[in-house]
């Protein structure tokens, strides 16, 4: 018959391992499954990615956020994956398939010319906030403090900030990183490193 000491010798490591896993998932990193085509061609439907909770959010970062309380169509915790186009204090405008942040053209090499023009249209923050009847910040000309403006890479099908407005920082789960298991280096760079070349 096993003694209590013997039982604890294998129970304690299991408990410690579980606690470490919970802490990592809660505060550091969480795996997420992409749902839908809004981030094509760079992230596929059902693709598994990692979300880093302590990573700094840049223009061009791909993030996961809880759309409950952001998108009026959502009434329960639902995670969206989108790309940050503008950060607090930025202005945003689109014209003829080109994006402008603070009057500077954004380098959109992560999608091709055709993809840039589909579903984007010509607008400013003020015009789309009124046109799409944002519940908050209607008439805004800049991204408010503590919030972000996000778009999906597949502009013609993405449900994003154009339709419901800005995403508060407290709703953001973390920054997406495509793992080593991805065989497509170009798409991986478009997600993991595009922020480093945002205006170049």
C-alpha cells in the first residue's frame, strides 16, 4: 500500500504543472483558433495561433479582442482577430484602395492591390462613424485615448471598426503570433513582423 509521502511525490508535481499552465494561459500566452475568412490571405479559417498578452500593441499588429460590448451584434464573449490600423491619437482615412494614418500612406504589402481596393471605399473616421451609425464616438476625427481602430485583411468580408467603431484596450486579449509550425514564411512575416515596416 502506497504511503502518503509516495502519493504526494507524484501529486504535487502534477498540481504545480497545472498551476503553471493556468498562470501562463491567464497572464502570458493563450492559443486561439481563427474563426472565419476575415484575415485572409494571411490567416486561414481554423488556423491555430498564439496570443501574447504582454506584447506591446503597434500599428500593424494583429490582435485578438473580445467583441462583446464592441460589436452591437455580439451579446456574449466572442473573439475577433483583426489588424490594428491606428492607435490612440491617430487619424485614419481611405482613398482609392490606399490607407492613410496621420496623413501618411500605410504600406499594405500584406495584401495585394486587388485586395486593398475591395470593400475599402473612400472614407474618413468621421464619415464612416456617421454612415454606419456607431453607437459610440459618432463624428470622431481621431482614435480616442485607450482605444484602437482595426480592420480585417480581407476587407470585403471583414466585420471591423468601420462598422462598429473603436476597440478599447481592455477588450484586447493580446497580440497574435503565428507559430513555428506554419510552413508559409511570407504569411507568417505578414502577421508577426509587418508592424516593423508600417509606413515603409
